[in-house]
C-alpha cells in the first residue's frame, strides 16, 4: 500500500496573512470592548431582525428632518411629494447613521415619517430609485453603516423595495448582484436598474470599482454587464445619467491608491464616458464604453456633486469639492455652489444664470433721481423679503488640514452667497444661492428643483446642513428658501470634550431625529 496523500499546507504568505488577520481581529475586539461597542455585523443583523418583527405601519406628521448628508431624496412616482431615506450626521466625536423614511408633501409644506414592517437597517451612501409599477415602488441598493466612533464600517450589498401603495418593505434575496459597496451610482432605464462604481473600505484596505450590474425589476434577476472599449478608471462619487437614447453617461468621480505604506494619493476625475449597448446583441448584457469630448464651459474639477435630470435631454449639477494636495499630508479644499447644466444631446456644459424676480430689481429711472431715493426704495424691497435669506458676499479661503480618509477631507466654510446679475438697464442685482456643499439631496418634481442638506468643512470643523430650497426650472428666477440654514444650532464637539458632555450633546443632536420619528408619534410600536 502506498502512503496516504497528505493535505497540502498553505504557503508561507497565506499563513502569514491568516496570522495577521487573527491578530487584527483580536486587537479590534479589545478596542471595541474599550469603546463599549459590539461587532458591527452583529449590530446590523440585530437591527434587521427587530425591523422584521414590526407588525403595523406607523405614520406621524413631524418637523423638518435632522441634519444629514449622503442620504437620498427621491420624487414620489405619482404624488406631489418627495421621499427621503437614510443619511448620516457627525458632531466631531460621534457618527449617527439614519434609517428613517420621511415623505415631504410639497403642497402642504409638511413632513411625515413612516415606519413600515420589514425596513432595511440604517445606511448612508446608498442609492434610491422610484418607479410607478405596482402602485409605486422605491428601490434601494447598498450603502454603508458605521459605529458611533467610526472604528467600524459595514458595507451593504442588499437590494430592497418599498411598496409605496401597500406601505411594506421587501428584501430581494436573489444571487448574482454587485459586491458590497457605497458611493456607487444607480439609474433606471426601462425596466432595469443599472449600478456603476463605488468603493469598499474596512479601514484595513480599500477598493474602488468600475463594474456595471443590472437588475431586472420584472424578472427579479441580477446580471453583470460585459463591457468592452475604453473603460473608465474605478471611482466613486461620480455623476451618472441616462441619455435620451438610453445610453449611460458617467462624469467625474473620485478614487485613491496607495503610493507607499500608510500614504494614499487621491484623484478627482474629470473625464466623461458613454456606455452604449453593443449592436446586434440580443442578450442586452454586452455594452461598449467610449470616452467622449465635453464642450461648452469648463467645469472646475470636483467630486461628490449631486446631479439630476430636469428634462430627458438636460441635467443640473450642484456643489461638489476639490482637494489640492500640497504634500502627502496636507490638502487645500474647495467646495462649490455653482448650478451648472449639461445638455445630454450635445454633451455640452453651460452655466444656469438666474434672472431674479422683477419686484427685487431696482430699475434705474431714465429721469434724474436722487441717490437717497434709490437707496430708500432698495431698503423697502429688502424689508419685504422677510422670508428669504439675505444674500451675502463671501471670500473663499484655503485652510491646511490633514487627510484622514481621502474621501471627504476638504475645507471651506462660506455662508450663503449671491450671484450678480446685470439687468437691461445696467443695474446690478444680487440673487441668493445656497451655500457650497457636497452630496446634498436633489430632486425634481413638476419642473421644480429641490435641494436639501449636505455637508461642508471649515478648518477642522465639519458642518452638516438641514436647509431646504426650491427653484422653478422654467422661470429660473431665484432660489426659494423653504427651511433656513442655522448653523448656530449645531455644536461641534472637540476631542477634548468630556465623555459626559459628548453623550449629552450626541443625544441632543440625535434627539432631533428621535423627536421627529418617535416622540411626536405617541403610538405603540408593537
């Protein structure tokens, strides 16, 4: 008899990797115990389990949502409403990730929170699409959840649908979907959801994606798109839009790569690509990438801007940020608040110039007029604008900060600013514009653009916003303030703040959301 075959042992590299992983896991358990945090995978599983036990729908009219960024704001498929889901808030010490769903009634200027059976766990950096199928559906994919200390991150690869008419959640558990990620983008073409890009970061390693996946909302099946041609580099935080010809347009985004140990280099992408179905392909799964030339005005490099279709051939983009690296550890960051348009037929950028309302314009008389009379007239107009934020001029400053994660480490903290418009009689008029920010919620309903929240940094402080605006896309006269931005109500907690103060302030910040979602309901949740 011959000797029995022995099991092959792993290579030295594999053994070392396993030992390293084991040590890191043991170290993390000790760190979590010191922080008083449970393993994040267990936390997510427990939340989902608790939501699955919910038996009835709870609805309540609430005040405006809490401050947040990296949430979704989606137009209701058939009502004059907007749907907000998820997002996150950071106060300098702790992070809160939201799992609430709120409906904004545009006609009534009223928010309603809805808690429905089987809801997904809290998340940010996800994507959402609403369709009119089956009395209305809201589809949500991916995103991330973090522990309060941000010592743990969990990336989702789950797909959910909220049946709006029945007010019930459903988790779609079919194989073949994208890997876990956040910062990706998702669009709807016909009966399909297309997902592109994103990233995964577990604080030990990270990866950016440029793969494309499609989910068929009729057959409930996932497929991976086979792409050829000039592929875009992996990225997250990009712009993705469907064209009138049912092609997929990708612009910009962000990625980073390791250049040596503990040193990463970020890149803001400024290129544009079209993904087109291959001719004569009957499967619908073979597409070709092509890099395209942009025309019109030159767009300042940026990532984490928000974009939305306002017409089948026209999209608006607002905000974003650009980091200028001075060396391996310091960045000069710039936030943006310009509203720009992209013609999807011509692939042409142009500025969106607001006109201002006629009653805000002080016309110069053809006759001689005294200066003090003109000033008095302007003062009277200003007094009549009590419900609008006063336009202010700001100077954008640069501040040196340390790059912590290479994604949202940026600096700039201006107040709201005003665009100058020259009227036909050569009178200069300042028109209010929302302040610079990244990742605000954008939605278009009945030719009106809505903008909510987002985030900017000022020095080493990070401010999350809860202001809310609308803009008539036909008239393009001026932004209307629905909810003012009041940064004085947000307290930034420095690292030296005591633990008791931190817990108190964190509860106060989170309490705004809790007040909206819990206390004002006064309804049994069982």
